[in-house]
C-alpha cells in the first residue's frame, strides 16, 4: 500500500468510526479518556525514551535550545499531559444539548441538537503534548481525529499515539476514531487535504508557513489563525499607571505567544508623558523599541519602524510604537494592519471604549486588560484545540463547543407541504 | 482598468464599507431596505424591459421553456421581490445580540456579542430574484455583499442592482456595501475566490458544477450544498396511509427542488403490501420508478436501478426504490449514498425513530413528515440565503443568523496575566 492509499484507508476508517462515536454515551467516552490518561502515565518511560530519539536528532540538526526545550519530555511534562486529558474528561459533554426548539403552526416540532462535527484532522508542528490534547478534545466531543504531527517530534508523537490507541481498544470506543499519519512527508498533508468526502474539518497549528500551506491546498473547511499581531491603544483618557502595567504584561510576561502585544499605539496628547517611563520599563526587561517619526521625536534612540513592521508578529522582545490622533485613528490602524486576533484599549472613558470595542474587527477586544487573556482556559471555556481569527464557525478560543455542529430533528404526525 | 483590477477594487470597497455598515443602527438599515423596495417597485418597467433582453437571448440560444419561465420577470414577480425585501426588513435584527456573558474570578467580564461576518460574496446562476434577496439579507445582517450572477440573467441582474444601489445612496448607508460583478467571464469567479484578504464568506448557489468549481478554487470559506439526495424510509412499523401521503408529497409536490424525495427505502416486511398502491399513485402523477432486485420482484415493470442511481439527484419525476432489512440498514444506506441534506423515517415506533434521527448524519432528519419542509420559511427562520450540507458554521437552512459571527468584548479594570 503506498502513502496515498494508506491515508485514504485511515480517512475511511475515521469516518466509519465517527458515525459510531457520535452515538457513544458520555460516561463511556469519559471512561476511555481516563484509560488514556492511565496508559500514558504507566507507559511514561517508553514515551520519554522515544522522545529522547527526537531530542538527539534535533541536537544533531542544530535546532536552537529554546526549540529543543519545547520538544523535550520528562516525567513532569508527561504528568501535565495526563492531567490535561483528565481535565477534558471532567468537562461537560457538549453532545446532545438541545439548542433551540421551534414549534410550527402545522404541529411540526423542530429541535436543534448539538452533534459532533465528524472527522477532524489536526496538522501541527508544535510540541508532542498536542497529540494528547487533540486526541482528548476530539474524543470528548465525539469526533474521530486524524493527527499529523511534525517530523521533529515523530518518535514522541508515534509513541504517545500508540499508547492512547491501545487504551481506546480496551474501553469499548471505536478504535478507528483515533488515527495518526506516520508519514513525515509534506505530500501526506496535501493528500489529506483532498479528502473532503471523509474529513469535515482541518485545524492547522504551527507557524504561518504551515497554516498558509494548509489554507491554500485544502478542499476541507479550515479553522485557523495565521498570526497574532495584537495592539494596545493607550488613550489620552487612560489611567497611565494601569496602561503601563497592562502593556508591560502583554509584551513581557510571555512574548513568544500569539496573544502577546506586538504594537503599542499612544494618543498624541499623552505620548510625551507616557512613553519615556514606559519605554524605560520595557527596555529594562530587554525589549527593543521601534517607532514611527512622532515616537522617535520623544524616544530619540528608538529604531525606525519600517512599513513591514506594522504587519509583523515578532514573537519576541520587540515592540513597535506609533503615536495616533485618537481612538478612530487607532481603530483604523488596527483594522488595516492587525490580524483580527486580540486588541485592547486603555481608557477611563466608557463611550470611547465602546467605539473601540465595536469598531475593531478582531476576535477579542479588551478594555483595560492585557491581551494575554485570549485563551480557552483564561476565558473559562476549558482546554482549547486552537484559536480562530476567521469569522466562520468559531472565532477566538476554540474549545469543545467549537468542535461541534448541530442537526435539526423534526417531529411530525404526517405533515405534508402544500 | 482590467477585470482583475476592477474586482480587487470592488472587494476593497466592500471591505471598507463593511466596517462602517457593522456600526449602522437597525432602524437605518431598515430604512434603506424600504427605500430599496420602493425603488424596485417604482422602476419595475425598467427592470422588466432589461429582463426582456435576457429572455430574447435565452430563446435564441435555445434554452428550454421551464428555464425561460424561471428567468422571466413580470409585474407580479417584481412585486414578489419587493415583498421579499420588506419581509427581510421586518425580521429581527440579529446584530448586537449578547450571546453569552462569562464572569471570571479575576473580575474580567467577557461578553460574546453577535456581529456581522463582514463581506459576503454570492455566486449564483439562478433566477434574477436572487440579486434582490441576497442584497436584502446581507444588508439586514450588516454585511457588505458582492454579487456575481449568471450570464443568462446579466441584463436583469444589472438592472436590479442599479436600482437597489441608487436607493442605498439616498438612505445614508455606505454604498460600497453593495457590489455587483458585471463580468460574465468565469475567470471573474476565480479572481474573486482568491481575495481572502477582503472577503470573509462565499455562498455559491446553482448547479452542482458551479458549486464544485467554487469549492475547489476558493481560498475563502464556502457555505454550500452540492445536492439534495433525500430519502424516506418506510418502516414496517409505519402508518402506511401516512407513509403514502408523505412520500407522494415529497416526490410530487415540487420535484425540481433540493428537498424533494429522490429515493424511497421500504422495510422488506411491508414492501408487498405498500409498494403496489404507492407506485400506482406515483405513476399516476407521472413518476418513473426504478428499483433494486427486491423491488422489481414486486413491481415487475420497474426500471433497473444502476449503481449510479443511488447517488443521483434527479430534480424531476423519477424515484428509485430499495427494499431494506430494517432501520439500521436504512441508516447505513443513507449515510453511504445520501447528501447529508434531508431524510425522513415514517414509523409509529418512537425508539426506532430515535435510532434513525440520531444515526442519520444529515442536516435535517424527520419522523413522520415530508422532507419538503427543509426551508428557512417553513422552519420559521425567515428568508434564507442558502442551505448548507456542510457541518461548519451553519447546517441546514441559512437565514440571518447564519450571516453573523461573534466577537468577545472583554471588560477589565487593569487585569494582567500572571
């Protein structure tokens, strides 16, 4: 069997399993999740041993220390995967919820019922824990999962998959519901993305390159975010102490993630008062400052922001600063250069806040809080399978509900249409 | 300006207008809709005169009578478009609805608010009334619309568009929110489908060929249904009188639409009793019967169903009949050959009905009613812009709510992430 045939076979198996899994009772799915968690813990040494192969290969390939650290599994990190699976098991099962009941004059009763999507493919290149997280979220929401991880973690991912799959087999859940694509060839991704007859949704997770590749080649609906170019606008009506704390947190607390601040907009009226101490505080934490002309008149040693800077997601300790004329200018800038992810205003004026919240076309818009809260956990939605900057199906953090669709069940007593 | 540049310009205008339109008050949008309706009625002679050009061209091109009839506009049909626009104006405005409020322990208040999607492109090849319907639904839901109709109705569509656009200009609604692609070249569709930076959603309406073309070429999310291969399963526990009326209605009342029955499945135990009279009744209405082996042992002069028949949407007076062993066989057949649109069971047994409703993986599943009710109007959801057999974003009839997304508005008082 060649690679195409193997992938087609897996997709067909996943679809057949999805139809079964949609009917499995919540308690049975939770039992399977607990079995997965237990198996992962009891076979942690196997997983860590396999992971070591990836770490050695990454070292030889000259991967940088931060990336090797993200790849590495130890007992503590396996424990955290185990806890993640158990946390998903403890969440409310979304399937079967009655979302709406419509009663028609002719006596028809129409019920809108939450159901699983079917088959979800996740294509990722991040840490090995994604394998466990996605397997758990898909199972809980009644979806068959097809997982395709990156080459750099192939031994780790394969080991985790094997352990989880063996646990499924013992838990009376259709084993076809968990599939893992062993090929590390990018052609395997292209192949997968053609199978719209069997796969209902694709979620790419990783760098912008991978995500653009998936979006351009997929015939299957994709939920994605390319990047997070998050802005904070400090109004002339801001509490500047709050503004400083919020901006500092959003830039520095964890600069490598998609909800970190990448651009700071400051009202012209407060720029001279606000910028010097803010920039000093950020620089002390190692942040490089780039600015537009007006910023550089105040922070004379700031780098010069290029046209590309306004679009760029640094994922590191760089911040580009612009002085703007007011809230509308801030809104327009964000809608032009932003990534529709998370943007904030700091202001004490509720009317101005409203203009910002309504005007900025992003998944999450904040007043007087750090953009770093865009996260399924921080929102209280439970674990997330990804974040969407699209506007279709799901926007912002995507948790269990984002992994469901609905169907209409219509109850009649012989009604016909006239 | 060449065609590509013209389309890009229109898409950019639509996006800019969408950001404005999202903020327009409900009353202002309704005023614009009423102005559109009034303009269409007062300029009906112009529209009918332009339509005559399409009708003449269609005649010359040898288009069949049914299609020419669908293309033709008279005063009554313009009136019906006008009424359609007014009905949309009278619906509840979906924008701004608070869908959920999450209060976090740190004091953050997270509000999930319904917002327009942004820019919606509709690519269609059906009757000219689609131009008016889609323009009205998009405006009501706060979306900019880019309309691209078929060559056969180009004069009619252009005339309707001009009249509607002029009405917008007088109603203080951003005129860029309504765009019409004048080119009848299919390359214009390909061009449009690349513009994911400006367009948020594409809705193709027309034959399966058009829809597949759009789905394969689009970088923009697509909501679609390829076809409606609707089944009715007559159980051995059915009230056979009801079954006959339901099947007759679903096949004969309007055979050319996507929610008409195309396949009838009958339990082996009642086939001999049910089929002869049912087939006689259908044949009297002009229906051609094709059957599997078991059916043809009962209806000896039925045509032989080929392998392709089970997948085919006839959109006409043909019905393919299969004898099955029970509800699970019916469910399996539908999930294999169906189109995930609308399927029904006729049974007096509620447990059996439940197996069918849960097991059939379609947008709308019925017990004891005709599949013909799958329709925004019949569901009480108001006018529909299309029907989706996808499972993402919207499934089944797509009305105003289907034309919305949501955003999270987060209210803080200085919260930062620790």
